[in-house]
């Protein structure tokens, strides 16, 4: 007999009634109890005043959580805070706040670890180029909400980032 571990996200749209509280829900097997636990996501629905807007928001939420769940993410995982030297931070900010940071964001700590490893292996100008590109990638991911969910960063997201870079370069060249 196989035990279900997840029930993928679904929408409770309250029969399409806009004045009621819509939410996306999914279930996950609690490893401590062996019972399925339901999780409800209410965020973002109340500010959307039309059913079409709410359905669009629900589709995005369901897609995000579907990908997370299918990639092995668990809502029961506890992320430990990591202390690291932030190599991505701009120099003036580092002078004020210092580079040492505590974060539960694995993306910045992994990218900073990579940069720290490269710092003395490559020429200073090459390091600055790596740092700049890494900073841009990190900011782009953070702006789209992917900064805490590394399993979500897949081929599709990398292609979106490169398309973003290409369009930004084209805009810059057109202004010259």
C-alpha cells in the first residue's frame, strides 16, 4: 500500500464570490505524525477586486507551490540561519553595515561563498565582473521571489534571466 505524501495545490474560490476569502490549499504528509496536514495560502487575494485578478493570482501561487512540492521541498523543513560574508553587497553599504550577515536565504550565502572562493584566484577586474553579474542575478531573483527557494531555480528561470539581460543590453545600445 502506498501512502500519499502530497496533494497538489488547489483553489478555493468560494463559488466565485468576490466578497469571501479565497485561498489556495495543498496537503503534505507530516513526517512526525504520519498524517496529512493541509496548508492554506491567503496572501494576495484580498487586495484583488475582480475574479479574473484573483484567478490569475491563484494560478501563479498554485504553479509556484506545485513546482516547489514536486522538486522535493517540504513545508516542514526548518531552515537554519547562516552567518556569512556578503560578497554581493555594494562597497558603500558594506562600509556602513559590514559584510558579515545572518540570513536564512541560501542564495546570497552560496553566491557569496562562490565569490569568496574566486576572489584570490582571478584578476581583480575579473572578480569585479563576476561580482557585478552575480549581484544582478541575485537582485533579479529576489525581485521575482525566487531568492529563498533554490529548487525553483531551473532552466526556465535561467533562460528568463538571460532574456532579461539581452533586452537590457539592447535598450542600452539603442540609447547610445
